[in-house]
C-alpha cells in the first residue's frame, strides 16, 4: 500500500511535468515561457485534477478515504473537505485557460494555505497520536507541506524571468 500511496500522490504532478516538457519541446520554448508552461501544467493537472480527484474520493468514498487517513469513518468533515477540494480543483484546472499571473497567484495562495495547514495537521496527528496511516504520515503529508512552496517558487521565478526578458527587449528598443 505504501508504494501505491506514493504513486497515487505524485502521479499527477509527474504527469503534469511530462506534459510540460513535451509542450516546451514541441513549441521550442525556453526561459520564462518554459517556466510558465511548467507552472501552468502543474496548476492545471498536478493541482487542479489532483484536487478534483481528492474531492471525488472524499465525497463518493468517504469511509475509505477516512480509513486511509487513519481517521474515524462516518464523519461529516468529508463533505466539507470534498467540496473544498472540488471547488479549488476547478480553479486549478481553469489556470489552463486563464493564463494570468494574478489568477495563478490567488490559486497558489488559496490552495497553499489549505495544503500547508492540512500538512501541519498530518504532522500533529503523527507526533501526538502516532497516526502512521499511509495517507496521513506518508506522501500526502509531504505533498501538502512542500507542493505549495514549489508552485510559489515557480511563480516567482516565472515573474522575475518574464520581467527581466521584458526589460531586455525594452532596453534594445529604446
């Protein structure tokens, strides 16, 4: 189960990276444009589809998901978390269409607050209650804690490189 937990947790971010690499190669992009494509696919597939998938799990298989997290079954928290995951998953997928830095930043901030908070909750459950369930102390905890930081880092790098490229073009024109 532990190998399956790792695979299921990181499959979509890895798929997003593969799609981005193919897209970059196909369009022959480099620099800030390549960074933007990696970020866009991570937001759309890694984050968006991943959250939709998690939301479906919380909504349609709540007891199975709760057991995988090491929590009691039958809790109404599943509906709330499921709807949150579904809503923000849709926002993430929209990043494939709405290619705006402000929209991307808002998506990263909103999901990042939730992810990091959930990740800290996993750490708490592990340390205080000894919860070593695969979807509590395993890969989900790491994804929750570090994926938002990776996305934020990509956004900052994209913004800085895009601005630098624009300033170089502007200085050549002037």
